[in-house]
C-alpha cells in the first residue's frame, strides 16, 4: 500500500502543504532577485543588505534555486509538496548551523552570512518543516487521516460515547500472602 494512493486528491492537507511551499518559495525568489539586482560580487563578503539580511551573488542564486524547488513542489502538490517542505526545512536548519560556524571568519563565509541570516535560516527552516509535517506527524490524528490508518492498521478506533468504568481482572493465581 502506498500513501500516495490513499490520500485523496482534494484532501485538505494538500492545501496546507502547497501554501507553505508556495509562500516560502516566492519569498526566497524575491529575496534572491533583489540580491542580484544590486550586482553583488559572486563570493563577496561585504556589501549588500536585503530585508535586513546580508547577501552576495552566491546566496542570491542559491535562494532563487531553493525558492524554485519550493514553487515547483507547490505546483505538483500532494505528498511531493510535503516531502519537499520537510527536506528544504532541514536544509535551512543545517544552513543556520553553517552560518554559526563561519560568523566572523571572512575567508570561510562564502555566502556572506550575518547573524540575521542565521536567525532567518533557523526560523524559516522550522516553519517550512512544520508545514511539511502538518497532518502527518501527531499523536492526535483524526481516524479518517490516511497517515493514522497506515500507522494503526491493526488498531481499532476508540468508540465514541459515554465513558464507562472497567474493572481489570488479572488472570492467573492470586498473589501469595506477604508479597
């Protein structure tokens, strides 16, 4: 059984995954285009600030590429959008760690990362990953959710109705005296 076959085409989760990928992708494309518009050096470590974050040609091109990946995933939709959201989110969190390691070292900071870029990378990565995991990862998924059905194939949903008290009876001999 493949999950792609189980998820209806018009399921409401698809809309959330597409919106997350689309908005994130458009933001990255705009950031990258604005960064390239000022003609920065490709690996320059000083100069351009766009939306409060430092940039150079390499970071702008990388932003456009990642934004394009997100937009294409939003157009495709379905599980592709969710999986791409999660993968891109993890890549952004990793890039935040990269930015932390190269802060203050101009020779190694080829993407011209500043502290604002690091904070953005962590925040954007968590938000995009959350969009991708929405409706897939939770302890309280509704029983009509295909991800719940796959995880709990042998499990029967709890009945709805008034709560009752149940006495639990232990099988086997009674406990010996003194224990």
